[in-house]
C-alpha cells in the first residue's frame, strides 16, 4: 500500500510492503523452508526549493529474513540536485550529490550468482559491516550535446581530502563490501559525451 501527500513544492510519501512465500529452497539440495514472511516500510520526501535546488530523501526499513531479503535492515538516502542555466540560457548545468547509508545489515548475508539466490555463511573474514557512501554526478547540456562526469564512492576517490576533514574515516566506508562473494567496492570515475543529431 502507498500513501502520498503533496503541498506546492513539497511531497511526502509512505509505502508498506508484505510478502508471504511458500516452498522456499534453502540450499542446492531438495530441502525447503516454508513458509516465510518479509515486510518493508519506506517513507520519503521531495522538496523543490528556490533557484533550481531540489532536496529529497528516503528511509526504508526491511526485515532481514534469511533467503529472502538483501540483508539490509535500514537504507537511507539523501539527494541534493541543483540545476542552472548559463550563457544566456544556452547551457544547462546540473549537479547531483547523493549520500547513502546501509545500516543494520545482516553480516552473514551472501548472494550466490550461480544459483541466483541469497544464502547465509559463517565466513568471519567476509562479514558485512554497515557503511555510508557518497556519489557525485555533473551534467552540462549545450544544444543536443550532453557532457557527463560521474564519481561513484567519493570516500575512495577523494580519500586524502576527506581524511583531512574526517581523520577517523572508517575503512569499510572507503572499501565497502556488498557481497561475501565479491571484492570490496572501489571507485568509479567516468566521463561521457552524448550527442543527438539528425541526418
């Protein structure tokens, strides 16, 4: 179920989800776990402020039901977007800053890419801690050309600068791990040009 409220430049919403699953396969054999339930609650907002500034955020709480969930108990996200027209409105410049937190995670969560399903493990070296991360997108549009610059995981990309502000920056924020099977996430910096034209 979903509820939504609008008032001029402010939007607030809430979502409640519930799942009931039967005959859930627990491992590669024939054993099953049945039944299982999972629920999630999500609430968020969007605010269109002045001068092209938009701020939005959400909080999602989910049950960390084994073999069903993604192991994330609480997911928080804040996004700040600002857009400006420059050079007599011939260029649109847009910047997005995204701040995310994965909190109350199930430390023994894993996802098997071969069997395509979650599993639980007891590998102490691969437990999943909570972490925060940040991303930055910058887009410049001139006529039909869009120039894009993206940074994923700012804490790794700008580690030295951020540590001057926050010397106790946790290692799991710099090298977050999302799955016991995969290596920790590093950084991604990309630059692209998109050009639309007609013959």
